[in-house]
């Protein structure tokens, strides 16, 4: 029943107030959360895109509820042709949670790929920078690669890219 209700609500309206209403409706209810993630991880691109906003809003309020779903979410953001909303929301969630070692390599690989692709949405690229800087705290050997990638794309970067890039480079230090 929650899947049907969520599907109807996601198709009814795609807005910030609707995302907040659905986030409140889900609350801490495991069945409702599972229904949302079933839709988000599903194959209907329109529903996945709309569910991504609710997933992102839910992560702002209660990010720990999404931790068991991280392997599936990371796999989803890496699917070829997946909507930018999926990548943007998953990477944004990864900025704010402790990334489990079980998905650390996969997340690093995906974020390096997003950051290196000049055709990728700017939000996905800048969120990826932050996630990679956080990963570098656990795996310092990746610092030179991250620094080099930021510097290589500096010339054609947007204001958002430059702003985040400066912060990340400062956090990386000289080592």
C-alpha cells in the first residue's frame, strides 16, 4: 500500500513542499522508507527522479535511516544514463554521512569519474569534490589524484567549482 500511495503522490506534484510532506509522512516508518527506496531504486526514470528529491530531503533530517541502503544507492547512481537528480542526491547524502568501508572504493571511483567529466552537472561535480576530500582523510594516498583533477579542470570550472575547489584544496593541505 505505501508504494501505491507514494507513486500517486510523486506523480501528482514535484515540488519542495511535496518532498517535505512525503518526508514527514515516511518519518521513521521502515515499511514506508522501504517503499520509497523501492521506487528510487526502480527502473521508472520519472519516478526515480522524483523520489530522489524525497530521498535527499529525508537524508537532511535523518541520514542514518539511509545507511543500510547505501550499497544499492551507490550502485544506482553509477547506472549508465541515470538522471542527474539521482547522482546529485546520492552524492549529497554521501557528503554528510560516514561512508562505510564496504562501499568506499566504489564511491571513490564514482566520484572521481563524476569530477573528471566536464559534461557532468556542476552540483554532482562539486559534491563529488567534498566526498573525495572526506575519503582522502581515510585514504591519504588519493590526495595527489584529487588535487591534480581539480587543478586540471580549474580553467573551465564554474564559480561553484572554484569555490568548492578552493575549500577542498585548502583541506588537502600541502601533503
